[in-house]
């Protein structure tokens, strides 16, 4: 059984001749963006499913990572722990952006 992974697909794309890669990206651009207007859910639902890391949180909130860590310590930003990692829910960012 062949399991498709992003890494395998990416590797295969890199192995394609340049002309084939150009065709692939043309097809993706044409078919991947068929609609002119996307709903908020269509754009952001995938983001909502995955927890954000401190680095991603800092990028999203447009602050330094140290600021995110300080906000966690000061309980300004709620977080969860998964193993040793601190992660965040995207809805928490919305709350913080409105209040900071």
C-alpha cells in the first residue's frame, strides 16, 4: 500500500522536469482558485483545527516570541501543553488581539 504524504509529494515534484512543474502549478492555480469569493470558513477552518506553536503565535499576533511567553506567564494568553510544547488555539488569538 502506498501512503501519500506531503513530504513524498514534495520530493516527487522536485524530481519532475521544470516544464512539468510549471504545468503542475498552472493546473493548481487554475483549479485551486476557481472561486472568486471564499467564505471565512473555507479559508480558515484548516487553521482552526491545528494548535499554534509559540513561534506561529508570535507571527500571527505580530509580536516577538518572548512577548508570547510573557503573556502566557502573566495569563494574558491562555495556552495548553502537549508534552513539552506550549500550544494555542486560534480563537484565543482573536480574543487577545481585541483586548491588547
